[in-house]
C-alpha cells in the first residue's frame, strides 16, 4: 500500500542537519589510502618495477659516486697528511744545466756539486722564527748485505727525531740515540721491506748487516714510508716508494764521505751533495705556507741553479681538498641528473596511471572523495614508488662501494650523509614529480571521468 | 488506480493526494533547472527549466527517449554537476551555495549511486568496494566492516566477499553496487538505468530488490528506458526534450 510505504513512521531514520563528518582517525585514513596505493602498485607490477628502477639507479649512483670520490680524496689527502701537515720538505735536485755540462767533459768525470747544504739549513733555522726543528738527511744508494742476501736500497743518514717528524712508527726496537749520533755509531734501523728481504726468518734485532765493508748493528724496524711524489733525486728510485734504511747522519758522513758514486745510463757518475733532504718543522700550522715562501726566497738567493725542491704537504693537502670538492660536485651533478631522470620517469608513469584510472577517479569522486583525497592517493603512490626505489637504491649504493673496494682495492668511504641525502632527495622527487599528475587526477570533472571508457 | 494530474506548465509533481496522512517531507527539490552545454561558440540547452519535488520514501522512475536529458538531470540530482540556472535543494540545503568539498561530502553522505555499468573498482574486492563510501566519510575500520558485512548479506553475496568484480556476474556486480549505495544510509538512492546491462532475469532480481528497499523506507530515483519497468514504481516522470512531459502516480 502506498500509504504504508510513505508512512514516515515505518523506518525511523537518522537525518542530521549536516552531513555527518566524523573527523575520523587521520591515521586510519592515511593507512587506507596507503593500502590502496600499494594495491595499485602491485596490480601494475612490471610498470612499477621499471619506474622504481630509475630511482634505484639514481640513488645508488649518488651514494656510490660520492663514496668513490670521497675515498679517492681521502687517499690523496692521506698521502700528504703522512708527510706531516706541519712540515716543509726540502730536497736536492740535480739541475738540468749541470746534467748537460757534465756529459761534455773529457777525461775522468768530475764530481758534480749541487743541492742543499748544511749552511742553507742553518740560515733557514736562524732567520725564520717559528721553526721548531730541522731534520737534515743524506741519502746514498747502497747494496746492503746479510749473509748471502743483498738488496739495493737508500741508506738514509738522518737525525734522531726523524721518525717523529714524519709520524712514522717503529714496529720494534728503537731509533738511534743522541749518543750514537755523537759517536758516529754503526747502528741501523731497517724498514719493513728491507728487513723482510734480508731476514726472511730471523728476527733482525741484534743481528747485523754489511754496507761496503762495514757492519751495522740492527736496533729497530720501522714501517715502510709512504711516497712523496717530489724530488726523487736518487737514481733508480724515480717512481716507486724507495725502500730505506736509517743510520746516524754522522755515520753516513764518515763512512761514505762527501762524494758519492752513482750508476747512470752513461756509466758511473760522481757527485757531491751535502744534504739530500731536509724536513723543516714549523710550530704553527697556520704559518706553514708563509714559512715555505720565505724559505723559497732564501734558497733562491743562495743558489745559482735551481738544484732544490720545496714541498709543502699542507699546500698540497689544500689543493687535494679543493680538487676533491670539485670531483664531488661533478659526481653529485651526474648522480643528480640520474635522479632527475628517475623523477621524470615517475611523473610519466603517474600520468599514464592517472589517465588509465580516470574511471576509478570518477567513481571515487561520486562516492564522496574530495579533491584532496584524490591528490593524497596519487601522491602517496608516487612517494611509495620513489621511497621503495630509494630504499633499494640506498642498499645498492652502500653495497657497490664495498664491491669496488673488494675487487679493485680502491678506498671508498660511505659517509652517513650520502644515503640520507640520496633517500630524502628520492622521496622529495616522489612528491615533486607526483604532484602534477595527482592534481590532474583531482581536477577531473567527475561526470567526464565516470563516462570515460 | 487513479493518476494525479501532472502540471506540465510548472513541472512540479503534485504531492500524493493523502498528503496529510503521510506528512512526509521533501528530500530533493528542483526549481526551474536549466543546463546548457557549451561546445566552443555553440551553446546547447539540454534541460529547459525542470521543477520537481521528491518526497521521503518515494520510489520514482524517470523515463524518456534517448538524449532527452535524463542522465544530465541525474547528474545534477547527484551533485556531480551543477545546473546552469535554477536551484536544487537536497535535504533542505541549497546545493548551489556549496563548494567542491561540500559537494563531495554531500555526495558521499547523502546520496547513493547505482550505475548502468556498475562502476565497481576492479582492484578492490566486494567488501572493500562496499566499504569505500564509508571510508571517505571517516567511519572507523570496525564500523565500516560491520556495516559492509550487513549489506553483503542483505544483497545475498556473503559467500563472495573476497571476490573481485571481474569474478562476478553482471547481476552480482550490480548487487554489490546497491550494497555500496546503501552503505552510508543515504537520503536518496540514484540509479541510472540499473538494469540496462542485465538480462531479464537478473534485471528483475534487481528491481525486486528495489521494491524491497522502498518498502523499507528508502527513497529511490531510477532512470529507465522501459515504460514497463517505470510502471512498477508508484510514481513515474516522463521527460521529453529537456522538459517534464508528465508526472504520474499510481494510486492503489
Ligand atoms: N558534456 C556534454 N557536452 C555536450 N553535450 C552533452 C554533454 N552531455 C550530454 N550532452 C547532450 O545532452 C543531451 C542529453 O544527454 P543525456 O545523457 O542526459 O541523455 P539521456 O536522456 O541520458 O540519454 P540516454 O537515454 O541515451 O542515456 C544529449 O543531446 C547529449 O548529446
Ligand atoms: Mg543516460
């Protein structure tokens, strides 16, 4: 009966004045929208995978490239740091003109005289304030013997504080003392390398080695030196880190004399070099570069030829730092571009997804979704895609440097900032490149959207 | 069975004769609705001033030839589209004053839609489809679940809750859509040719369900092509060329 149907008492119904809008639980809402996003990502598996791939590569590239360039710059800087940031290194270098003139003479070859002198060092020490110590060394190439074994090595005649000046550690034993220095004692400290060759089994401490016709007592073993790329003035040790042994400066002078002989391509050559190397220690790191400039002036005044070289590790360190920064900017830019490409990929996919899901958007709008709900839905989807890509990228980005280190032995350093940075950028990219497609989705006319096939 | 005289001049459907006994209220009121589509320089008026009142608990069919503007009218009733002119009151509120967010809310909370092509979301299962309007109204998960479970039973699909739409027959899909439309307990259920894609048997089942819902007090407005179907309902509005041609009630 019509009457019965229309009777209002048939069904008491809720009729609030305003649509009831339960503020609801934002978290629940967010969770639901996220679930919807995950579902639709799943339902387009391959497409989602390809999208994520762009971000994965971008993020992994950022982290890996930063790790490699960080490692390379650390390595470079470490070399200079090893030389001591407070040090200035002076080396004798055979000048080009002397080289030319010595080959012209007749008769027995004359000894060539060049290089740094004790007088140079004394002048530097006395005129420049703020120099705490000067360690002068003579370096003579010799064959050293123990029983049947021999090795050609640099014999460094140096001062007692040589190891501390360059931050070298003794593995065992000790360096020579002031007394031994004064006594021109025949004592020697071997580098690892030399010790390994001459004493493959025995502990060399307390045993002796033979240089020319003299025996030297081994009192210590030192770790091998890092190399300095400047002033490899001894023949035959042009590139590789020289293996070295150390004897008192005084012993070197009295046993080997002022003039030494060395083997060259053209035969034997005699030269007189008072000092091969001097390490000048400066009190204050701030003044190292300035002191270096003054030394340069002093030496320029005292030497006719440029038969010396100055090496300031700190200056080289600064240069290395600068070029490291440049490298990192370049690496960052390249990686950034790949992230950008990943982002554009996401935008592309999201736009396709929005078009494909026009009907769904229409349905959701008809069933009460606000524009902002639609935006949130697509944005969350974009952020999930880029976030997942970001996480995989971070894992790969941390793994790749490890592999590089393991396979090629390069130093790589993953700073905690890099993964954090790369991940935040990837999430940001999700938002930035997701916004436009999401807005497109939300701005669709519901009627049009519902009609869409 | 007597039919009330419609008033084509005003287009206002007269309330039932025994208005005092029902004392029912108007849930939706259209006043001189016009809709013009602009296609470039060309303006086409599709609705030429439609005035209709719909009462609580009514079951109204709207019929008319293809292209006469039924769907256009339905979109306006559904707050999916705005009239170019005229006013539309839904549940006592003037919808012309509302912004997009308010219209979205009113669609979600006050209206239930049933489409010819079901319009279920393919990635979601039956239960999730039914829960969707509740989600946008901020119902808790537990409440939504309870309501949706109740409705699934009501439309007889309790053994299909995990199924995706494409695993269901057309009739079953339409029943899911009906359950979804009922979820928020709307003021009006709007159905645009709900049986258009169904065979006679499934169509009849849907219409039986409509009768049942109406008997339980739901307000239904249904578009249909068929006079036969229209006359199943107690009131039927006939449209022609964007106007109301007749508005009849069965009185028995
Ligand atoms: N977005 C639009 N732009 C232009 N014209 C439109 C638009 N939507 C509908 N129309 C026109 O308005 C008229 C009415 O369309 P409507 O969809 O309301 O008809 P209908 O009565 O629902 O027809 P059917 O029974 O075939 O569904 C038609 O002539 C149609 O071409
Ligand atoms: Mg239509």
